[in-house]
């Protein structure tokens, strides 16, 4: 049975793989701009991925592996590679705060990376300021290019890999996307512009050198034509005077040599002397009347740091002197070309830095604007979850947004919050009311139990008195009053006991129409209807309901008795049932409607309170008992006054799924 490798070993192996990949890329010689400018380092993006994916320790290990290319190949001064390590550490440390690897890289080189280069390459290694200007632009472009590649891979991984732990907040995600979308083409355009500018400067400098070589060759040919012997000492003296007198650009040196033996005839280069023999270094042979140019190494690289950078190389333009064995060389060092390119490099870097700052401000503002609606939704949901209604100001920003959709979202969120607040308040009041009613139920049930025993004794005594005094007419009226009041008290005690009865009803499937018929029959037989008709209207195909049949029958008996007591003679009470909903569940909706005076608007909030009644002789417990029983069945009950007059009480009971009567 194979065992999985420890996660630490896997992470170390991944860091080593990324470091070796970056090492290989760093060994490639890539002249993104021109051959005369510093070359790019191509492994930086891989190193940044190692830092982001694996953290400080393994990221540093991968960076050290990648920078070993400079120590082994000697393409750069060894300790200068520490700058690249500091760059990677800086970008990793600040990219989370800035929200972008690209901006972190730009901030490093625009902030103090250039100062590190100046100290290392300028103050210690002695490179010219002109070369440092070209190096600064290269470092800025190189760092941002590596960071852009790493940023693109990270965004792609967050999009394609489900459950990626490197997920960003919406603002940071939008910001990184905007920056990458803008910086990718901007970097390409910047590189193309810098390359074309450098090439234009190079071609211009070589063109001037070729013109100088051709002019000197023509002047030398004129001098040679004035002598019978084209190479006497007198001609050499004339040529030396010509070279020294001929105006040429600064840092350009002219030399006349004999073509065959490559012997110097005349020169204004202080590093050369007359009669010096030069080695063959011409890359092409110009035709008479023309000049060719190229890059050569004079003196040859001797293995020094400057030699490895190619800073000892010179540009050479040469032309044949017509009618002679002479040719004219015009040389200028690479540093001269760097001096020409440096102002353009600084202008490009300055423009790019200003553009980056503007892009940072604009992208931050736009990302914040885009993320604002979801942030407001998140804050609102958090407040609602914590029941802190109306305490935040996050929706106020949406209401003044310049975007119609965002304003509409703010309106909807505000309405949703108000609705949830009202619902929460209603639920709190309902829970408080149920708790109060439950406690009151326990109290009144205890009182009713204690009162019922003496009431039985009073009733028994009254029966005995009836037997002994029933023949005496004078006592009959008193006995009848006593019996009526005892009966009323007995009914009240029964209501109190019913109200205070504890939960625990046995629910069973039942047809609501059977319960309504039973309640109507009980109401008709109890006290009669006094000329009031009871109409039952039940829709076909109603689902079954889970109820305690006895107690639910008591609900509709109470409602029918209230309706009959408040309806005028000759009117009707209507009982209907149809399919409905309670909350979000399917339900059966039952309504009891009468033709009485209805409910006063001020009384609707109190009709379910115990002992509240407007009817003379009423106990005020009928609707309280109705609400208590309906609540036990997870239903709802509410009252209203019909537009045409009369009261309407609506009872909603959850139905049994997929069960039909």
C-alpha cells in the first residue's frame, strides 16, 4: 500500500522545480530592446509565482536557485544579484497591500530600486550615468513584465481552479483585472516605442560616422591625386594634417590605414600610433565611394566585468580611399551611443511612471465603484444576520450613485431591510405574546381548577335547596338566578381550562369539510340559529390537514358562535375553504364571515388578548382559545372587516404534502 508524500516534501519539490525553471530562463540571452542595451532577465515571473504560492521560505529558495545562473555564467557581477532577490521579496511583501504584483514591481524600481542600482553599478563598479539610465528603464520594464506574467497566471488559476484558496475580494479582483488589462498592452507599446527610439538613435549615430568616413576618404583621395607616388612620406604628413583638421563629432576618432598590412598611416585616436599594425576586424568590404559600418570589439574583451557587459566595444565605419590602397576608419565607443540614448530612456521612464500613478488612482477608484454594490449587500446581510436593522450607512452610498442600476439596487435593499425588520418585529411580538399567553394559561388553568371544586359544592348545595324549597314559589326566582350564575361560572371555568390546556395534541390527517360540517351542526344544535343561515362553501379536491380533530372543531365552533351572536336576524354566516398558503407552505384557508358590525379598527390589535370583549356577557376567551389552538397546529389566524360590512376571520392550516381528500 503506497503512502502519500508529506506535504512539506511536495512543496519543497515544487519550489525547486520553479527555481530550476527560472534558472534556465535566466541563462537565455534575450535582447528585448536592442543589442546595445542591457539584456532582460526572463525568470522573474516564475520566482514571483513561487513566493505567492509557497510563501517566504520556499519562495526565497526558488529565487536563490534562479539567481545561480549569474554566479555560474558570470554574466553579471555576483553580489549585484542580491538586488533581484530584494526585488522579489519587496513585490511579495507589498502586492497584497497594493492589490497588484505589477504595481508592486513598478513601485520598487521607481521608489528605491534605482538607488540600489546606482550604488551597485555606479558607485562600486564605476559604470557611467548614461548606462545607468538605460539600465533603470530596462529594470522597470523587466520587473513589470515579469509581474504581469505572474499576475496573469494567478488570475487564470483563480478562475479555472475551483476552491482556490487564493481568492480575492471583489475590489482587489477587479483592480487586478483592470491593471492587467491596461498594463499588458501598455508594456508592449512601451517596449516597442523604446526599441524603435534606440534603433533610431543607433542608426543616426552610425549614419554620421559613415558620412564622416566617406568625406575623409574623398579628401584623402584628393590629396593622393596631387602626388605622383601615392604613398610617400609627404602624403603621410598631409593625411595626418587632414585627420587632425577635419571636424568630427565628439568621441569620434578617425584613422587612415593601409589596406594590405593594416598599418596605421594617420590617426587622431590617442590610443593608437602611426605605423601601428591593426588586426583584421572588418565585417564587410565597402565599395569605392561608399562607407560601411558595424560593431567590433577593440580592444578584445579581457574577461573583466565591463568586457562581459560589452561596454568595451566600439562602432566602426570605414570607407576605401579611391585610387589608393588606403581606407579611412571612423570609430566611436558604445558609451557615446549610451549618452545619446540616456535622455530618451529617462523620458520614457518618467512618462511610464506618471502613467502608472494615474492608472493606480483611476483603477482604485473604478474598482471601489464596481465593488460598492456587493460590499453594501454584504454589509447589509451581515447586519440583518445580527439583527442590527437600520444601524449602517452602507446603503446611503448606493442611493446617491450616478448609476441608475446601483440606485435601484439601493432602493430594493432598503425595502428588503424594512420588510425583514417588520417581519422580525412581528416574530418577536408573536413569540413574546405566545410566551405571555402560555404563562397566563398556566395561571388561569390553576385558578380554574381551584375554583371548579367549590363551584361543584355550590351546585350540589343548590340542587339540595331546590329539592327542599322548590315547592315554595317565593324562592324559585332566587334559585333560578343562582343556577344561571353557577352555569355561567362553570362555562367560564371550562373556557379557562381549555385555554390553559398544555400542548401535546395528537395530530392526524383529516378532511377540513368534515370538521366544518361537525362545527356547524354543533352550533345549530346548541342554542339554535335564531333565523340565521349557515352556508358552507368548500372547494373541490382540498388536501388533507394534520389536526387534533376535537380541538380544531372547537376552533370553528367558537368562530361560528361569535358570528351568530353578532349577526342580525335573517342574515347568513358563510364558512368557506380553499387552497392557500401559510408562510411559504401549502395550506388550506378557511374563512368565517358574518353580516354583523365587524371589528373596530382600534380593537383589531387586541381581539386575541384574553378577557378582551365588546359583547355584554362575553368572557373574552373565545378568540384567544382559537389563536392558541391554531398556533399549536403551525397555522395562522387573522381578523378583518369586510368592505360590504361584517367580520371575517381567516384560519390557515398547513396541508399534508401529496395527500388529497
